[in-house]
């Protein structure tokens, strides 16, 4: 029996009297691309923040490879192999593209970014390894030739790729991709879809939140649908397209176009 990489067990998060996430449960097996969809305000981003360690749940549990990680903050989740990209790209200004990725890689170092920045002798060898891992991630996403360029001069599409490179530099088992197609045109969205497939083929499991239904239906193997913080459906893309609750609640009577 395959051990679940991620288990979300009756997870809830309340903000005052509002139940942003309401007893949501699901499992994610290794090597799967799974999407979370739903109308605006359905609780998708809150659920993502709970899994990533950016928020603590009101109740419920999160397990990673069977280990309870419910209360761990995001930086500790990163050391366990959970990386995240953000809907709003986060670029460290005043640093090169390579340096931006090296910051992400430092979650895998023994002493962390600031100790390495002091250039202590025993850190120099590790710093070289960090540099090599960062370059490998940049080459993977197609930004290797721009490694010395100031990161804040990259066009938006390439800043999105930089987000993925920084996540990949941590050698994750699981990437949480938050609206990877946000702000991209049709051609750029197809490029991101191809990159997510490439990441998946490299052995990384992917959980994404996304509004672009063409992207979701194109690359996802499993889909979860949220509405008002509740999980109303889960299944393959074909099953979701034919689910009456999803059609009625999420897309009205128009149905879902593949």
C-alpha cells in the first residue's frame, strides 16, 4: 500500500465567526499533480497557507509522510521538503537572479544564510555546493543565462520562473504552487504548464491552487473543489467535469470546458 506523502485531516481555520476552511480532509500520494479549485472566497489560499505553515489551524491535523507537522512554521516545513511558490512573485531586490535562488537553497544548509554570509572558512565548501544547486535549478527552468542579472529587472513571466527555481533549489518532495498562471497570457500559461510537467517528471509531487481551468484540466491528475471552506468534490478531471455539485456551485449551469 502506497504511503501518503501528505494527509490533511478535518482541517479547519476560523477568522472570528467566519469558517474559512471547514473540516477539509484529503490525501496526496507521491508523484501526483493535484489541484485545488473553487470560486473566489472558497478558502483555497487559506488551505494552502495552513499546509505550508504560514497559518496555524483552528482544529484538525496535517501529516507529512505520517509525521504530524500541524504546528510547524513554514521554514521548518521547507527543511522537511515542502516548497512553495507565491501568486505575487517575491523577488529580493538588490540581488542577482542567482543570489535569489541561493537564498532558497540555504534552507538545506547546516548553518543557514547569515552564517554563510560571514564567509567563515568551514562554510566556504558548503557555499560552493549551494551555488551549484542554485545554478542547476536556474538551468532547469531556463534562466541559467540570466543568473547574474538583477532579479528585479526580469519580466513578470521570468520572475514566475524564478519562483519555481527558488523552490526547486530546496530539493523538495512537494511543491505548493499558488496560482502559477496568474497574470500570464495564454502562451505563457502553456509554458508554465510544461514546466510543472517537467517538475513532476523529475519526481516532485505538485499541489496547486489555480483559477485557470484550462491549465487545471490539462495537467492535473486529481482535483479538489472547495466552496465556502468545505470540500464539495474530489476526483479526476473527468469526474469533476461531470459532478453536478461542481457544475451548479462553481460554474453555474455552463459546465466545465476541458
